[in-house]
C-alpha cells in the first residue's frame, strides 16, 4: 500500500523533531539532573501544516506538468502528420507543374511546325499565283493567235487550223481548271491551319488557366488543416462570348457568362470566324412588344432564342471592362443586309446609361447615332431623358432608345409586317435607320451585338 506524500512528510517531520529531544545526561559525580527544554507542540503543528501544503502544491504542479506534456505530444503528432501530407501535396503540385511545362513545350513545338507549314504554303501559293499569271499571259497570246487563225485570210486556212485551235483552247481550259483546283486546295489548307491556330490558342489559354488554378490551389492548401478535405477550385466563368470563343466554343447558341463584379446570366453568343459576339438585341418577327417601361429596359425582356433586349445593366457590366465594338446589322424586305460598327462606351445607371461613340463608324453607311462627346442618355416613355425639351421622343416614336432629336434612328420601335401603314405618323413609329432606306422605311430584321475591339484586328 502506497503512503501518501503528505503523510510521509508528517512522519519525517515528527522523526526529525523527536531526535531533537535531548536525553538525560548521566555520569556526573554530583548526581544533579539538568532541566531539558523541548520544542512547543504548536510550533510542531505549524511546521507540519506548512510542509503538508507544500507537498500538496508540488503534487498539483506535477499533475499539471504531466497534462501539458501530454498535450504537447499530441500536437507534435498532428504537426508531423500535417508536415508529411503537405510534403506529399507539394510533390504532387511539382509533378503537375512539370507536366504542364512539358505540355506547353509540346504546344510551342506544334505551333512552330504549324508556322513553318504556313510559311511553306504561302511560298507555294505565291509560286502558284506567279505560274497562274504566266499561264494567263500565255493563254492570252494563244487566244490572240486563235483569233488570228479564225479571222485570217481564206476559209481553207482557217478551217485547216480550226482543230488545232480547239485543241489548244481545251488544253488551256484544263490547265486553268487544275490551277483553280490547286487554289481551292490551298484555301482549304489555310482554313485548316486557321482552325489549328484557334485550337492552339485555346489550349494555351487552358494551360494558363490551369497554372493559375494550381497556384490558387497551392495557396489555399497551405492554409488548410491536415484533416480538411482538398477540393479543386472551379474554372471561372467567361466574362463575354469572345472569351468563350478563345476557350474553344465555335457554335452559336445560349451560354452563361459572368462579367467582373456581376452575377452570372445567360446570353446568346454569335460565333464567327474572327471571334464571339454577345448579342444584346434582336428583332425579326414582331413577337415581342418593345414598347416597355424603364425597369424592363434596365433588366431585359424577351426570348434569347427569338426577339429580345438583353438589358442595359447587363450590357454595361459586359462592356465596362475594356474597349468594345458595337455591331449593328439590319435587313430590308428584299433581304438585303447592311452592317455598321461603332467603337463605344456605355456608362452606368448614374448617367441613365448614356451611350458614347468613341470614333468614326466602320462600314458603308453614315452614322445614325449621335456622336456627342458627353454621350446620349437612354430614354423610355416613363423616363424622358432625350434632348427635346418640348417632346417625349419615346412616347411619340414608341420603344426605348438613345434619342437625341427623335429623328435619326430607333431599332426598338414598333414592328410592322409588310405592307407598312400608309399614314406617315404611324410609319415613323417603326424600326428605322435613317441613313439606310430612309426615315419612314420599317426594317425587317435588326441585330445588335458587342465584342472586344481586338476582334476587328482578326476580321
């Protein structure tokens, strides 16, 4: 049976105090006994009590120290596990990085091969063009000879050489056909190379995005506890249709995008060989009423697969991130099509979504949009922001638009199916573009779309 520490200390104290009781001194011839002094019992109790408290304090301190040592041991084990897992994760990230570098190098090599092939094809094309030019010159000379033979003196000479002329003409036609076939094959090869270049740019963009994702994942994993789950960060949404095109999308249709500092929303993307356009307006059959109030024009309305207005706030969120181009495309009732492009900037709600045209339009038409440097605010019949002091253009013409003086354009007016109304005051409420077909001609279709300005450098 173990003896408690406090009891052991009491016994030790009593034993040591017992030894201090002096014994009776013997042997003196005088036979006198000397008086012996003993320690007081209260003093002994005080000393024992103090030692008892000291022992209890020491015991508590030892227990506390043992608990702290246990906690430190557990934390050291967890820390060792965390270090081990971080080491494995770091090794995996290094392997992924090496794989990405190898893939990038492979793509660069493929790009160099494509460039070399492109240079060879261009040289061959130039040679073929030179040969074609020479063949045309020869053909012209032969035609002159044939004409001379046919129109020469005497029918006998002409008839005698007629078969030779026909043979030569047939040979020239066959050679021209071969040249045309070669040119067509070169065009097909060029198209394949363009598609290959698009794929290479897409792969490079994906590698860049994967590198960013790996970097972000590495930063996140360092701050995570060893026991938390490791998840891959999702691919960021594209900010517009042209970014989707650069990622490899080549088919027109509905997609979800998320511009900077904006919620995701669905758009219709018009994919062309030069890039992707975000469609912001379409009129084609009159199935949607465009005579809407401010709130509807701000948020958008209609069907993205048919007639619609994307919404001023969404258009602003897409175009505010850089230098953008506005493409306006319309057709008449003879299905003739016309297009005009504008560099533009659309301001926010604080300026009533004023439209600023930043330069001269590209195309064969004169501009029907105001080019004032301050911009033209958007107007609806319940929010009159036009420059006519005595008139509400949106109420008179129908629909919402960037009206300056009511008379130059309105692609959101009433849709008239032919024949148009005979009354002039009704026709002026239609969909029109003054510099093409005039003020009172209702257009058949209109499409408005936007894209980054870099798309014009590829067209």
